[in-house]
C-alpha cells in the first residue's frame, strides 16, 4: 500500500515510476502504463519528481492541472485500451494529496469530475 506521507522514502523501481507532468500528461506515461499493464502492475505517480539522490518530491500540480490530466488520461485510455486496476496512475496535487481511482471505472464511463 502506498502512503503519501512516506513519499520521500520511496524510490523508482520496476513497480514505481514518477512523472513530473508539468504541462500535461507526459508521452512517456503510456510506455510505463503499458509496461505495468503487461507485468505485475505498478504505481505511476504523476506530479512527482525524482531528485538526484533518488528521493521523490511533489512538483506542485494545481487542482486545475490535475482536473485536465484526469480528463486527458480517461479520454486517451478509452480510445486505446481498458485501464486495468494494476496500471491506473496516481496524481499528486499541489497540496500533496493523492488522486487515484478505486474501484476502476469502465473506460467508456470515465471518471466523475
């Protein structure tokens, strides 16, 4: 289980990937999403930056940026594949709270915003 209060203790590995996401969902998100969906799954943290020492820190996404990325994620995932529970990204907001989807909605329904 991921605990946002322990963010600075986590490191990227084969089950955890951090994406800065300043300016929208990064194109590399979909490569990671696919890799996690085709393996044992993992956690994609959108709005986290890996520092040189390997620690992760929030990038300070605004609520508006998070709202837009949620819509962008569901729109894109609905046209490419059905998201699986093991590959849904999580988004860190400026307040360092964690957005995640559970239970996983159908791709056609999308998230409620």
